[in-house]
């Protein structure tokens, strides 16, 4: 087989090629096995954060989160969803409200702004709520296809027994709202 190999340089080259051809796959297998064994023994999870490592907090409000914390009412997102359709993505938001003011109050969902800055202004409102009365407001907006909601603008109206109503507008940042194709 190696009858045509004449000089010492050619013999050395063949020896090197044989060593590399056999040794390289063995080294790769040893490194792979060592890595697997090391991860198993040390509990390293690969690219994932180890337990106890702080992660970035989600920004914006999601379902169940309180909103309007500095207002005359307490409010909490009861449900929020984005459903895909041919004509756009439908964003539906429901907010549960409790009037904690000493006068009647009302909450309006005024508009929603998408992540690319487009605003839909059609709104909805709770009825006028007496002190400690609860209510809910639901509104659905049709967003452009592929757009997700970024913020919702809300207005709290407080109706004192004497005088004119006071209104305060809030912009609530929304977190990741689930998208489905129901």
C-alpha cells in the first residue's frame, strides 16, 4: 500500500495525517463528553440565567396589574388580548374600576397607541360610579395588521357635589399582550 513512499519526508507526512485523522475525532468526542459531564456535575444550564439571577422586569401593565395608582379611583386590567384578522389586529381591553373618591367618578378609555406610534381614538366609558361602587369598561380597537398596543390613554372624571367635574388624563404603558388567531 505504501510501496511508493520513498523518502523520510513522505513517511513523516503520512504519519502526521494518520495521527490527525484518528486523533481529531477522539479529541472532539472527549471535549463533548467532558462538557456534558461538567454541565451535569455543576448544574450549569447553558445560556440560561441561573436561579437567583435578577432578570429585567417587564415594562408596562399586563392582565391583573393595577393601573391609575395616583388617581381618585383604583383600576386593574381584567383582560387584554390581540386577535389577528384579515382586516387588522383587534385589541380588546377590559378594566375593572372601584371609585375610592368621596364623590361620583367615571373612567374613560380614550385611545390606544401602537408601538409604531399610530393612535386609534374611539373610546368607551364606565357609568358614573358612586363612592365605593365598582364597574368595568371594555373597549375594542382595530389596529393595523402586525401592530401591537403600546399605551392606552384614560381619563378619570370626578363629579363633586358642588361645582364642575374635574378630569385627569393618564397614559398607561402596556406590557406584552398575548396575540392569538382565534
